[in-house]
C-alpha cells in the first residue's frame, strides 16, 4: 500500500470572513515589496486579517532566507491556533530544501488551509504524503493577489475554500477550450502540480504517490523536449501505470520559437504529450486553466475527483469542512 493510501484524508476547516491568514515564503522572496503589499492589501479588503511570517522577507542567495528559517515560519503558522489559512508569497525555487525541517506531526494535529503553486508543489506533495492533509494549488500573494487578481481566479479561490456541500465542477473561462487526448472516464485522488517539481520528487522520501490518482500537471518555461523527458521519467518510474487519469494544464511559454534548434521539425507540445500519453490508455485532457496562467482555478490536492475526458469535464468533492 502506498504511503498516502495509509493516511486518513484530512480536510481543513473552511475559510471564514474575518479569519486570520498567515503569509509565508517557502521558496524565493518577492521580487518587489510592491506586489507583496498589494496582495496583502487585497486579502485584507476581502475581509481577512492578514499577518506575515517572521522570515517572509528574508533573503539568502535565491531564497527567502535559509531553509530552517523558511520551515520555521510554516511550522509556527500551523502551530498557531488563531491562524486559519496559510498562503505563500510566490514560488521560484528552493522549496524542497525545507522538507527535512517541516514538523509534519504538528501539521497533522493542526490542519488548516495551505495555498500555493509552482515550486510550492514540493511542499504540498510532502504534506499530503506525510499527513493526508488536503492542500490547494491556487493563487499566491505576490504573483496573483498582488497583480490585478481576476474575478475568475478570485471566484474559484473562494468557491473551493468555502464550499462544504456538493462537489464542484472545475470549469475553464469562456472561450478557453480543452482537448481530449484519451477519451473515457476515471475517478481517483487528485494530485500533481508543477511537472518539473513533481519529477524532482522521484527517488526522495517525498516522492509523489500516483496510486489510484487523477494526476494534474502544468509548467512554465519548459520546452517540448524537456516535457518529453519528464513524462518519460514518470513512465519509466511506473507512475502512470498506477494512475487512473491525467489532466494537463496549458504550459506557459513552453512552445518552440524560431530561435530553437528543434523548431524546424514542427513538433508541438501537444504532439509530444500525445506520443507519451495515448499508449497508456488512461483518460486524459489538455488545457484546464490552473497554475501559471492569469485566470486560474484552485485545485484541491488530495480530494476525490471525477474526470470525464470524453466530454472534457472535471469535478471534485468538497475540500473543506
């Protein structure tokens, strides 16, 4: 049995107006304080009491402080009973460095909403594997709330973090079409994130568990030959053999340009994905809007999801209590 399959799935309490949100920086620091301050202000205007982690603005090389300091902020936020949600400033790099210093028993004992995406994938996969806590692949303080948060992004964020009733259909914005790669229906635990970060978890104690899973992947600034490498590595590691379905995002700035050596071959990212995924024979769609896009869905990691690849529909159970 897989590590996370042994864990009871823990759903955090819903986000209430007036609740206290702690901002943390598990990866890189905000590029400017302008976006951070704007994001903090927007969350405040939405009716939440926002507080920063102690080390949120630290800087060390490419990172928001050393690994122990970044982990300490996360541990402290989970330990603090007054804090109801934790939202990351941004992604960047370095999240995996903090995993040995994360207090997973404290997280399991004090479950609460945790939101981030991109490089934060490393921590989200580790939290789910070690504790069973559902986390949220969604908008961050500096990169989203601080940069003209769209109504679509805001509505999805609130819907997923406050809806305790029926399941939620994860719908694209109008005119954003999805593509069926492999038709069919599947149901399983929703897990995944930034593809390159997911692949980097392989061979570590925090390796992604794909058993009976609906996987979701997206990325940015990764050309098709690198996407091919990641998908091949997941295939060779047996990760797709255990999965029930796959959802691909849109992959920003991942196409070849005339400057690229491979441009002359005319191969597209969709060509690569079809080449790797169709032989698996499991339901798969391409083009759901999450991650590195302006209009983004909030994706709950760990809940049961239903994928209808034929009709390009994705639904998830309520992710909060």
